[in-house]
C-alpha cells in the first residue's frame, strides 16, 4: 500500500477516535459511553458503523414533537384535576412520586375498578375475547407481538365480528416484533378485507421513506373497549409457545400476567393509544375530552370505603419510551424502591439495571428491606440471559434474594410490589432497552384487592422457583463468568 494512503488512513482513524471522545458521551449514561468508546477505539471498522446506525442518543425528533404536543393537550385538559383522586390516602413520599409521574407524563393518578388478574394464557384470552364481543362503540388493540393462531383465533374472530356489526376496531402491532411470526402474516391477510383498521407500529420500509433506528420497538400491550374497560400487562397476542413447534415439544411456554380494570383509568390508556395511532397513520382520535371529564371518584368505584379504613384502589398509567426524554419508568421504579420499608418483590424476565436502579435495589437490601428478585432460570434471549447474570453477585452480596423460575418455562411477567400498598403491572422490563429504546406502559396500582392478588401471584411463582445462594454462584465455572461479563458490556451499547 502506498505510504500516502497509509498515512491518510491513520490520520482518519485518529481523527475519528478523537471526535468520538467528545461526541459519544453527549446525552448518554457513563456506562453506555464507555462501552461505545471501547468499541470505537479498539475496533473502529465495526464500532463506527454500529454507532452511526444504533448510537444516536436523540433517537427520533418526530416522536418527541408529537409526544410534547400531546402532553400540552393533557396538561390543559387536566389542569383542574387533583393528582390523587378524592378519597384516596397515600403516604407523603408516595404522593411525591405520583406528582413526579404526572410531571413527566401529564397523566394524574385516577380512580378505577380492579376487576381481575390473569396469570394463565387461556383465562386472559377468554376474558379479552368476551370484552371485545360485548363492545358497542370501539375496540383499541395495541400489542407488541400478534399472531392469528389456534389460541388467538377466537379473539381475532371476535374483533372482526365487532367491526362488521359497526364497532370501530383499531389495531396496532409492532412491525419487527410481530413480523417474524407466521401467524402475523395470517393476521394481516385475514384482516385485509375486513372493516378492522390496522397499522404497523415503527414500520421499516425505506422504499416509501419509512426508516428509523432498527433497534426501536413499541413494546406496549393494551386492550381498551368502549373507553371504560381495559387490559394491560405483559402478554402478547400470540400462542403460548410463540409459534415454535420446538418450544411446544420442550414444554417451553411463556408465563405472563394481565390486569383487567374498569373506569376512568381506561381513559388514560386510550389517550396513550391515540398518540401511537396518530404517530403511525396521522389520524386524530379524540380522547382528551374523555380524559378531562373523567368519572365520579367514589369509594364504591375505587374498591373500598375510606371512611371505614378499607384500602381504596387508585391507578396511574405511566407511559415511557423514545417519545420522552426523561425515562419515566426508570424514575418511578427507583423512587418506589427508595420508599420501601419492609418488602420489595420484583419479577422481570430481563433484568439488566442501570447504575441508579442497581444502587436503589442494593441500598434497599442494605437498610433491611426484604428484596426478592424473580427471573427465569434461562431467559429466551442469549445475551440478556448472560448480561443479567453478571449482576447477581452484587445483588446477592447486598442481601437480595434471587429466585429462578423453573425451566423450560419463560417467566415473562413484569411486576413490582412495594410493601403492602402498591404494585406495578405492565410491559416494561427492568433493563436498558426498556428504559431507553422501547415504548412501554406501566400501571401503578395503590391499595385495594389488586395488591393482595399480586402477592398471591408471586407466591405461586415462588413455588415453581429455586433460590440462588452466593456460595454456589461464586463457584460457577470461569467460562460462564467470562460470557456474562462480555454480555454485560454489549448490553450498554445504546
């Protein structure tokens, strides 16, 4: 190679590295900055293209603009609404968290009725199907992964029948999250000639100018019927083995949780759906009026009588994702953890915390809170499985109790319980992807029967889990430790 060409390559390489030192850390967490800089400095041929494709810390300006406009509408419509519904008593520390959630998302805590929890696929699909069959006005379906298969056949048939009798049925499905499943192709084909309105979330189609960061996902899972009946949680609209004959043969099924609610809290779910719907197709769905009007906040509608000392249920929906610059889900998790006084119970299939969350959890354990973490014995994603294992030592040393749910099942529930007063159910994992790259939604519930029922679910998970001890963990083979640490490093490349 000519000497001039060699010199030019070297100059270019060093210029790129020097620029990276000043550009990569901008608007990025320290761990992520370090991982990207290592990739760029040591393997620039690979690191630079990956950074240009996946490393933009601002992600998408259009989504920020749309979300900011929606937040302004919410703020104006809800300015006279209290942050906590009348009749609901919360501790001062919890009240400040509700205020924070509202400031970040403009959605206050609302009244509602807790109906049920569903921890079994057949039960949750049956309940959602019956809700769709009873629809009289509209049905909004927003799920990350969707498939028309043997287990979801009745649900989607009910949705088509509702549309054919005049109910407005709108469906949103994540493009990359659903597109890999055979049943999704069946779903699109069968919906094509029906009145159901269907759109892809975050589609990638460069031939018509639809291109964005390929690592973004809309991971939300919600069903809203007639504006006052809703379901939210971790389960996708796909059969429990995710369309894999091998999974079925191995007995590998996804274990999920869905919460059914009624009342004004569903208005906030519809409002989140409306923003996603507008983002994908440009159609405005009028939801602000309903959100502002709300429903009477009575003890009966919230599941208890405050005058008799019974716990009263209240709900706050916390959406998060690239549309927000402030990581509402991460902030809520860390602040609730800091409020725990007796017990924390966390269920997360993908537990890859950032520094703030890791410190909050270990600090809770150090100050005497009983902290339990439930994860799958073997996660369904290789890199995530090994990345989360790299945090087990720090957690165990702090006194966190780690339960590993039986394999080959995949514990896919995303849930947190704080003492005996509050719980969270939703789509958000406790990992860097859910905090930074995924559009997520989490339902915070305070008081009432929901918290007791969530504890019952965790107790059932406990019966199917083994508990990890520090000595056993520290004696695991060295090659496994090496892979865990490499996976931990790559998980920060966001």
